[in-house]
């Protein structure tokens, strides 16, 4: 089932209305990939309950799909929140009401939506002018703090030799007192970087597959 770019746009608009109610089904399906064993260099990284081997390409595809769906949900969330906030603010301005019912999906009393009301507070808008005021009227409240120049510190830290046990100044050969090395270690995460040229096709493919999965999940749920 291929989606046209117009269909992709329509789906993006409709995702807030329909996909949110079914997204847990997709997550539940994906969560069936249990107890992945992480073996370096291996492509067999896990098994589902049906003993289906999960390969690295499978996981890459899932990661790409998750990224695309997360971005679409984020966009939809921002759009829906902006629209709902304006609706709530209209009533707030008219009545002062700050708590609203969050009934949804035919379920009543599932929660509330609240508008947190802030408080006015004084802030320093001009630090130099405020400092002059304090120096003139409250000199006992002035504190002098000695710190390395931030620009100089950044420059030094970027040039240090970190190959040994402690940071060494490459110009003097001396270990710099007070400094330590924060070892980066091995990567703790990965980034999915989609090529701009192929992003529309990838989005269409993910949405197509998601619609198919949601349809199947809904059918299974209805049959139970």
C-alpha cells in the first residue's frame, strides 16, 4: 500500500486524531521483541516469543520507523497543544477556570487538564546597572569572585594532552593541577540520520507500514 505525498500530508494531520489512540498497540507489538542479547559483531541479536530471529537489518528498520513516527507525533503534539491551549485560554480569560475535564476515547473521568498559573516576579534586566545600584547603596552586599577567564579556560582545555593519566600542558609538559580526564568511553547511543533526498520516501514507507500494522492490530483486538 503506497502513500502519495498528499496522503502523507493528510496522515500527518490526522495522526493526532487517530494514531494516538492506537500507538500503544504498535508499541505493544514491537515490545514482543524480548530479551535481545547484545553480541558484538553478531547479526542474530534476539528472538521473539515465536522464536523468530531478529536481525540487525530488522532493528535498523525499526529504529528508522521509530524516528519517523516520533517526529510526526512530535509535530502533531505541537499542533494539537497549540490549538487546545488557545481553546482553554479563551475560557480561562472569560471565567478564570484553570482545570478542565480530560475525557477522551469515550471514557469519562480519566483525568484533568490544568493551566498552571504563574506569579509575577522581579528579574535583573540590566546586570551592570543593578551592580552599580548595589555598590552605591549596599556595598556590603557586593562580593568579588576570582575565576579564570572563561575564554582562556576553554582554549586551554581544548589544547591539553589527554593521552596519559592526567591532563598535560603540551607547551610546558607539566600536568595541570586541579584537572582530571573525563573519559568518553564507548558510544552509549546511536543517531539515525536520514538523507534529505530520501526522507519523503522513507516517511511514506513507514506510514504505509504503520497503517497496515494498526489495521491488523485493530482487527485482532476486535476479534478478541
